[in-house]
C-alpha cells in the first residue's frame, strides 16, 4: 500500500517545495504551472465572451484605431496603436529582466538577482501606470457623441475626420440644466457629471453648419469604415437624440457599443489586477532575495516560480493586445 | 532544471529581439492596414487578421518556451500543460465564435439602421 503515501512524513521539508519530483519538477513549480493553466482558461473565458459579442455585433463594432489614439505629449495628434505598442514593449522588457533574474538565481548570484528583480518591479509599475493613463483617456473620451432613442451612437465628422462636440457646438445652452450638487438640490443626493452641451444646442449647431456630417456605427463591409450619413439622413437621426455622451463608462460609451467598454474595462482591468498582484509578489520575493533567504536555502526556485507568473501575465497581454487593438 | 547552472543569457537576448521585431511588424501593419490584406477575405477573416493571429501565436511560443523555460522541462510535463490548454482553448473559442455568428445572423435582420 505504499502508493497511498506520496511522501514519507519524516522526509517532508516544508520549504524546499516538496521532496518528491514528479516529471522532474518540484511540487511548487508544478503547481504554479497548473495554476497558470487554470488562470489561462479564465482569461480564455473572457476573451471568448468578447469574441462572441464581437461576432454578434460584427457590423457595428468600434474600430480600435479610432478609439485608442492618444500618446503622451502629443495632444490632438491622431496616434493609433503607438502607445499600446510602447506598453507591450515595456512588459516584454520586464519579462526579460525577470528571466535574467531567474538565470542569475541558477548561478547563485544574489546581487544580480536583486537588481534584475528591482528592474522588473519598476517596469511592472510603469506598465500599470500606463494602463491607468489609457483608462483615463478612455473614460474621459476625446470627441463626444450622442445616443438616439433606438440606442444608436452618432459621432460627428468634418471632411471625413471625427471632430469633437467642442469643435462645432456654438451658442449657449438654453434648457437651464445645471449640475445637481448638494448645495443647490437635495443634500443627500448627488448627480453624475452632466454633459457640457444640451441636445438642442447640438441639433442647432448641426443645422447651421453644413460642413458637419454624422457618422453612424454601421460598418461598410467593402471599405471596413464606419458609414457617414448624408446631411438629411443625419438630421433625421439627430432628431431622435435622447442623450449626450462624453467619454465611456459601464453604461454609455461614446465610441459605440456599450458592451465594448464593458469588455475593455473588465479584461484589461483583470489583466491589470494580475500585473498589480505580480508586482506585490515580486516585491516580497525581492526583499527575500536581499535578506539572503534563498542564499541560505541553497536555491532560488521561488524566483523561478514568481517568474513563471510574471511571464504568464506578459503572455496574456500578448493576446489582449492582438484581440483588442489589432484584429 | 537539467541545465540548471548554465547561463542562457544569449538565448534571452535573441528572444527579446525576436519579440520586439514581431511586435513592431504587427504595429506597422496595424497602422498601415494595406488594402490588399485588410479588405480581402481568406477563410472567413481578412489575411491581415490571420497575420496578426499567427504572429501572436509565434510570440506566445517564444514566451512559453524560452522565458517560461518549457523547452527545458520533461516532455510529458510540457505536454500536460500545453496540450491541455490548447485543446480546451480551441474548444471553447470554436463554440463561442460559432454561437456569436449565429446570434448575428439571427438578430441583425431585426435591427433597423
């Protein structure tokens, strides 16, 4: 009945990752791998749901190039993809410093491991910061749009390029709508920020400026661009406006389908949370390296294990990058 | 673990260069979007999308094999990880994407643009 007992009790050492080595890998590393497999399937679930939804709305899905167009320091410049490419590169670099730390650990070079771990943590923090900036731009929005009673999002274009509400809306708002705050309304209730422009203001500005056209969400299958409506059609659509949208949140999204924003927040947020927890774990291991814990233990396998987790985060980002920004 | 004390630094730098080049190619194609690749269709999606997906899988291969050091693990340990994941991911993706297409073909005629 020897098979019932995996490890003889007296041979068990808590911190060496288990004495037995199935598949030539210590238990700790093996379990990290199997955790990664299950976590990969969680991300697959999210990306599959994203794929399903995208296929469901394939004729009106937002075009990533028109959504993510910011780059730090370049205001008003149309810079699709550059920023997210930079983020991808930062994460790859952090993966490299991590694997260099693991490599140095194999050679028992404590100082080198510590420095590479430190670099990994720094790059990780830069990545999370970049993601926060990306979120900020997405939440604030760059152009503004309106939503009709039948749920369509209408954007405004001039000479084929999208323009912001502030670029063409003129006049004063006459509907007398003011932000509800505690001092001018019910002290126990607050209101979300209201739009800068009223519906009538936008409709009148559109009427008086014949250069402005309206872009619908529908994609032309031939050119793979959003269809721009004629002035008359645009007028008819605009008459159905019920809401002015500036930016994106879980309920409305100036870029198009609300569920696009929901998936963006959920998937990049879940990934960002992984990066954050990776940074925290890395910091713990970093201090252990400095304190010489692994030097005394005789091996740096813990560095290898957190390294696996960190590389996995990079691996997921590669897929998020492709399916959110490229495809 | 078999080569625990050898340094793989050179391999790491080579893989870094590869990943950087692949990402750059992806981004350049993503910005230019050549009409001949973007507006045509090949097995259901545009050749450009095929290019992105294949390059992504190449990147995933290098991250898993070189950085996560799967290439140094025992063959059946590697297979228990890779085969399991690939099978389940392909399975789920196929079902969900078929379902998504079905939803589109069923619901889109009801939407008035």
